[in-house]
């Protein structure tokens, strides 16, 4: 039996939606701020208006670039034990959310700006949690230098975890050489061999690609860094106030990204984020936990799966202001929709308040949500071993299965999933104990027991020296 899946679109609906996306790409086009990319597109038979910096992409170009995009990619860890393959039937890979600037004290409710120490703490916690397969650069600190802060965030993450790091920092072209030097020092090999780092590239909805950020991402792709194309159309503000109109916008953006990157770096490793958000028109605020976001995820994932692209969906996000019932309900709904729609990767553990603040309790509780949705994907083949017919026959009418060996063995192998923090047992056992306090205790225990994979001293020194040299050249203070 295959894992349960939900495809919300019929074959005819997928074709109808795809034709509308192609219409947008061919007749509306996408804004491209990079002169070099516009030249590439013109050479590939796109209709380019250099004055307006708009490229209109013919369907044949979209199809040919889609055909050369890899169906599976590798995300290496600094420790090879954490290497991942994503796409085309690989297991679900889960990561954190980003990028927040504030830290919530779960016990007092105090919110403060993140510091370098917070970055190291949370990246280290993510390293210790087995539910998280790779990490996003979830936090940035207001005390980091405005020029070099993104590069320093990457470095702290790479030093703090032996898992794959996916950076959501928007790099400039001048940051690419020191970043590549840092990465190869830490990887101990060319990135084509050990892609320990990937980069997230966000088009600007609706239908725009900025110049410097795009040029930087292309240069990273040419050096073996996988790129995650992440549109984030917001219903009602940067995309139409409809789920399908927003889906057309987001899909057009990631397909335009596929065209651009495959022309610039043929065969490069790409993934796409098939999601978006919503706008609360009463406040202008960004909503990530609304049910419409789950529906938008499902539509976009149906299409990215149809294209065969390794895809990431959003789940466990929340607009709640604490690790509370709202956070759990919103996160479970979006995560379940994303996973059952066939996402290869699930993003979003750990943040609250529409991705503005991190909460240790929510990190831990989200890991239990990840465990529960992973259980939804696990169904065996229908055979005698899975249906336990011998046990049914042995117990017969009116008996019980508590004494059966299969019950003990099934319990040990996780036939019934066991949470780490969610409360099971008697009401009296948990009287006076909150999930938040239990989650914080669990975080302390996990960190106390964790032995991180060390980064070689020479690699650390080399990467730090590269960063310090760049910081001095950029006129920034180093720390």
C-alpha cells in the first residue's frame, strides 16, 4: 500500500491551470532586474523588453527547461550521516522556519531581539533534534552588522550544526566569493561533491526577480550550491484575492525561476517552494496559519508534483502569539495538508506571530507534530503479516490481544506513535503541568544529552578568517 496522498486537482484541472500559468508567462511576462539574465533569456528566444526589464517566456522554453531540471537532489550534511536525498519518492525531510528577529520567553511572555548567542543556541538545538533533517537559518540578530550580518548568520549556523544548512539570507554578488570559500573550508571538498549548504531565492511577488540577489544565486548555483526557488505570493496584496489566482502567480514565479536557473547553470540542483500566504486586509498583516494557506499549498504541490520537481510545502506555521492551542491547531492543519499533498520537504517548525518570533516550547511541540504527520505516511502492504490473521484466529471471539507477542513487538517498533512532549496518560499524572513547561524541560534534556559532531579546528579557523577578512573589507565591525 502506498502512503496516503491527497491530490486536489484532476488531470483536466491540472492542464487548465497549467495553460493559465503559461499564458501569464508568455503574455504578461516576468520582471528581471539582471541585465545578464535578460541577455540569456533573449538568446533563448524569450521576448525581452530591455527598457521595461520584462521577459515573456514562450511555452517551448518553459517545457525544455523543466525537462532538464533534476528530479532528485542531494543535500549533504557536514556529517555524512545527515546527508539527504529529496524528490522523486524520497522520504519526507523536515526543517525549521525563518527568518525571525525576536525571541519569546515562553514562561514570562517577554519578547526581545535575538542575539548571536540565541542563534548559536537554536541552531545547536536544531542539531540535537532527530525530527529535523536539515535547518533553515531561522534567526537573525538585530545586533549583527547590517552589511555582514547575513554572512555571519550563515557561519554561525554552519558552526553549530552538522546537518545541511539551507540559508534564507539574501546575498549580494560581492558576498559570494567569501561565502564559497567558507563553505569549501568547512565541507573539506568542492560543493559539487559535498553540497552542505543550499540557498533560498525569493522572487518578489508579483512576477519579479531582483538583480543583485538573482545574480548572486546564479553564481552559487554554478558552483554546486542547490537553490530553493521560493515564491511567496500573498492573497489580496501581492497576488489576487483567490486561491487559484495566487496559485497561478506562485507557479508562474517558480517556473520562471526554473527557466532562469537552467539557462544560467544547465542541470543545476533546484527545488521549489509550493506555497504562499494570505493578507489580512483589516490590518495589512501576513497570515501563514490560515486554512487558505493550506489549500494554496495543496494546489501548488499538486502542480509541482505533476512537473516532477522536488518540492517544499509550508506547515506548522502559525499566527498565534504563544505556544498555545491556536499554534497547535493551525500548525497541525497546515502540516497535514502539506504532507498528504505530497511535499518532499516540510518547512516551518519553531516560529510564532507570523514568523516574527521563535519559541523554544513551539520548537519542541512542533517536533511532535512532525512525528505525528510522518506517522500518517506509514502504511504497510496488505498481507498476512500486516493484518495479523493468525492473532485474530488465536484470540477468537471475546478475547484480547494484550498478551500477544505481536502487540509487544508492534509497540516497540512504533506501530502506535509515541510523542516526546504531548501528554498521554491519566489526568492526575499531568495535573498542574503545562505542555509549555514540559516542552522546555524536554529541550534542556535533549541538549544535555547531545554530543555534536565537532567541526575540525583548521576548518573553523579558515572559515572564520575568511569572514573576518570580508568584514574588514566591507568596513564592518567584526565579533
